C-alpha cells in the first residue's frame, strides 16, 4: 500500500515527539503509533500492527468518568475522520496491560496541498492527577 507523503511525514514527526501519537488513514485504519503511545496503550506497535477502526477503537477500552464504555463515534479521532476537522476530548482507557489512564486527546485531519484528505493524527497525554 502506497502512503501519501503527508502520512509519511506525519509518521516521521511522530517518531521524534515525546508525546503519544496515533496516525490513521481516511478509512480509520491505524497506520502507526509511536513509542510514547506504546507505554500508555500497553503494547508495542510492532506487536499490534495496523488494524481497522472497529478494532483499535474498542481494543484499548475507552470509557467515561462513570465507567460507561464509549462508542467509537464518541472518540475525538473518529469524529475527525467523519467531519475532517479537529476534535478534542478527555476520557479513560484500559490499556492492553490492564492499566487505566485518564487521557486527553486532540485530533486533526491530514490534508495536503492538493486538498486531499489523507487521514488523521491524534496526540494524547495522561492526566497524571487522575490515576
């Protein structure tokens, strides 16, 4: 699968950042998450690999402050995929290693010079006080 240059450059940038980053294609297929994200998600990207939105959006078990599971459409990154505009939200996830984290997520679309929607990026971080 050939990736748009904007996705390749986004992945290069994500590799250099100290904050967790998630990158998806226009259909929501997870293309990459960086090393800081691995610590929160509980598994290395090389172990999970690419996965469709229906898998990653439930695999990390997102839930609200009351413990209710979130639907994929409630996640900022999925909202960005559907609306092609930035989104933000805070919620809890249960990682693959069983740890729970309250995270804040900001997502934005990847739209190149040709105005083609290439996918989206989510940058997230933990709320250390909520652990």
